[in-house]
């Protein structure tokens, strides 16, 4: 009978929080702890919370309550952990509360509740550490925090100012993940394109090369690993243009996730968005001229205080001109501690709701048209899963969890994690149906 203590883990929030969960679990696994998927089998439960939106705070508090009801021994970490009094007021039974990226504090709290087993074996850790994603893809976090002060956001309060990792630290992790069988790296940060600003783009050594801690140079080096490399949370600073030739050469996936948030100059100024003055439509046109297969994903907020009908109509017109491939839209909601709460001219909730539906309807038509252009063409696909009827994969233009799928017929020669070429037969507003090209 195995006497090693068992840890239950609940991970909420964004991919950056997921990476934090992976690091905590890797530390605990290295000390001999085991993990379990049910509350009853756990000696203690760790809940990694999200606190970005008030709705996310409520979800986190509910998850803590569920863990307490089902297990009783609960440690809380993550973004909501910065407001320990809120957590303890609602759930005084929690054993410990730590903030985001507090890996040592979480492990110490686990030690207090359940001491580590004697003589732990570091080789219990698989190559690349513990991951909460499938074996063939992984998130790679290159920095923490953010230097911007967008009025709707409290990330700098939750996670602090920008703190970049050295280039060789990032590249060594990327190399370890590749050796562990990862075929796709999803590069994330709060502001990916600001990587290295805080450390003066310091250089470091990797594979006998001097690599600058700057997003272009980092991606150039990372491309040597031969993986799919996908960039998320890219602000459209001028130097982002340098990444497009890397996509044209096949060294980066032709995919950019850029959180534009709005198109009205007045609303962008009210939001205090960085890079809002860029000639975005001109740059999108230039990018697509260089990389015709480029996929652009973005997110927008409707109902921001002061947003008028004219501002919203400007956004809809902009979307029709930009023809983005993938779009997510959030209804504005006040966030505790956000500067936007003090702005006048709140938009009524029913107006925000109507605008949300109008935007999503307009974008569905745009997305459907963009995907329909792929019918009859070859695309690269990575296989994520299969069910009784089909394989479920993604194209180079689809990030996991947030974008669409590519559905392919079952084939005994295809395995989960395979990368292959397929021909597109059909499309809707979100997904593609394709068949493999014979090898």
C-alpha cells in the first residue's frame, strides 16, 4: 500500500494560472507527493484561484467552498489570494492563503498540513515537469506581471510589474519540453511583446549562442527546436512587425493573438490601452500580404463606460474591414479595484447585452467566410483527441480551448499528437471538416 500523501488540485483562470499550477505540482511531485482527482482521496486540496473579474472571484469562492465541503482541508493560492481577508471572511476554515506565483509559500503550507514523505525521489518527476495539458502541447510562460494601467484591469495589482525570465531560462525549458515529446509551444505572458523590457533585453548563452531577451530574438532561437510555436497576448507594438517574416519562413506559426479590446479611438483612450495609436488596419493588411495564411485572433469589450452608439458602430465597421479570423467578446463588468469604476456614463446592462449579440453575430459571419476560403485547400493539423466517430484536431490557426477544431475521419494510422496535412472539405463559423492527405 502506498503511504505517500495525496494532493487534490483545483486550477481556475487563464493559461498563465495553469502554468503556476503545473509548477506547484512539479515541486510537490519531486518531494514524493501523489495527486488525486477526487476530494475524498486527498489529504489536502489546493485551490488556485482567479480574481480578474468579479464573476471569476465568485467562481473561485464557490470552488473553495466546494473543496471545504467535500474535503475540509483546503489551501488557497492564486490571484484571489491577494485578498486574504475576503477569502477568510467567506471561508474561515481555509488552512492557508497565498498570492499568485507564491510557489514556495504554497509548498510550505502543504508541508505544514501534510509533511512530505521520507526519502522522496526526484526521478518521480517526468521530463518537462508535471503538466495539466495533453502530452503534445504545453504553455510556456516567459514573464510575469504587466507595466500597463488599463482602466478595466487589475492585473498589475494582482501579479505585479513586468518581470521577464532570462532568455536561456526560457529556452532551456522549451528544450526540455521538446525532449519530453511536446510538439506545440504556446508562448504566454501578460504582455508577450514587452518581454525583456524590464531587464534591458539582457543577453544570455544557449547552445553556444548569445541570445537577447527580446521577443524576436527569443522566437528566432526557439524555432531551432522544430516545434509549432504559437504566440498569445501580443500587444501590437511596432517591433511586432519583425515577427511576420519568421512566420513567412515557417519558423513561427502564422498566428497572432492580439487583445485589441476596441476600435474607437475615444474608447481606447478611456481604457488607457497601450499601442492604441497604431495604424492597425494598415498593419493587418501588410501582415497578410507577407503571410496570406495568417490567423488573427482578438478580444473586445462592449459596454465600457462612455461607449456611445457611434463608438460601437465604429467597432462593427472596423471588424468588417479588419476581417479577423477569431474573436472573443466580453460584456464590460466593474472589477473591484479597477480605475474604470470611477468613470461616468455607465452603459445600461440591456444596451451592453444587445451590443454583445450584435458583435458576435457580425463576427460569426466574418469568421464563417474566412474559414470557407480554406475549403479545397491543404492545411497543417495537430491531433488532440478522438471519439467513437472521428479525430479532433486543430489547424495552425487554432489555439487549444479557445479556437475551433478540425474534424477528421477515423484512421488507424493516426495517433493523438500527430501532425499531418489534410484537405478541407467543409466549414462553419468555428470549425473545419477535413481528410488526411495520403503520405
